[in-house]
């Protein structure tokens, strides 16, 4: 099951605020409420249906969306693959994912290409890789 979001209002999904140091709460406020609702519903379905793949690629979920995914990882017993390419996830979002992946032994693949992640999140990645 993959996630596809279509903006019916042709409004930006994420505000154009150039601040690079948004907190998770500030970022949540910037994402359209309808997108947040869709992300939460999609993750609920993934959990309920014991899906093996989370695929939200090409959707601007940012760090808030990454944190939502991180929060449900340990509840998804069958999850093997997470696809989050081109989602606007920065270091804080990546760190959230990597920290939760330490507690999730069944995930075998995480796709994070085309996200503005830097070496700042590498320690968390290394920690997740050492645990798994």
C-alpha cells in the first residue's frame, strides 16, 4: 500500500517559511491539516492491516511526518520496508526514525534519498545499524 496525496485546493502543502530550524511543532503547523490527517490515516491503516511497506515518497511530510512514522514503527510487526524519498525530511526527522529503528528488528530497508539530510544524523544512523 502506498500513500498518494492530491491537494484539492492547489494551495502549497508546506508554507514557504524559509526558516531551517523549525521545531517539530512549528513544522506541523506549516503542513496543511488535510495532509496531516491523510498521513495519520495512512499510518493507522498500515498498522491495522499489518502492511510490510510504508511508502510516502514524493510527499512533503518533513520532520513532523518522519516523527509520526517513527512513533508507529514498534507497532508495525510485519513492516519490512520504509520508502521516504523526496519528502523534505531533515536531520531531526531522520534522527527520530533512526532512534526508533534501534527497537525495530524487522525493518530491512529504509529509502531516504533526495532528502536534505546531513552528517549530523549519522551518529543516530550508526546506532541503528549497530542494533540491527
